[in-house]
C-alpha cells in the first residue's frame, strides 16, 4: 500500500490501512509529525483506528488467564481534554470501546507522541513510566507486560 497522509485521510481510509503499514508509517514519523497529526481534525479517527485494531493483534496465548480492565487517556487534545478508551482482557479475548467503562485494574495516561511510541514498541514503557512520560495507577505489573499481549507487526 502507498503511504497515506494521516492529516487528510478519511476515517474509512485510515481503517483500511493494514496494521503493518500503519505501524511502519507511524514509526517513520518524527515526534514533530506525530504531534502535528494529533493536532489535526483526524486525531479522533487515528486513535479509534489504533484501538479498533487491538483485538485483532491480541495474543491470548501471551495474556494467559489475565482478566483486567484498562483505562487509557491520550492527553493533549486541541480542546485541552483527553481521548479516553477502555481495553478489556477476559476469557482469552481483548475488547475495546471508547470512553472509560467500569472499574479499572490499570489506568494509563500519556501524550500522543508517547502513545505512538508505546503502540509501535519504539519506546520503553517501563522507562517512560519511571521518567514520568506515562502516568499509571493500579496494577503496575500489568502495565509492564501489557505490550507483550499484542503481536505488533514489524515495520
């Protein structure tokens, strides 16, 4: 697939990008480019595309018997707010939905730039937590291992 301009692509175009291409495009972006894209009108569609792919990239064999509800807050919205999502692990499955739903086993908050580093595995989440780039409350053991639950395509 040819590269797509995340600032102008429609929600359908973003959803059609294969996970491997999506990860490659994001990994190739500079922090400045990510920040610019996440300040565009497409921010919500991009974040939704990322979270909607989580169930298909989930590896139940790596999660084992984990049952957890995680709340994600991606800060830095142009209006000053955050995009909030719930990611649940139960009975060998991963489900996602917009908003914070239910009691969280783990709550995570981070900037869009740090979020892209976490989801592309181009950043070290433990180091990001230790340096204050990721705010985590709750089950910190889950926070340290959650990235391993997903099969992130190689860029």
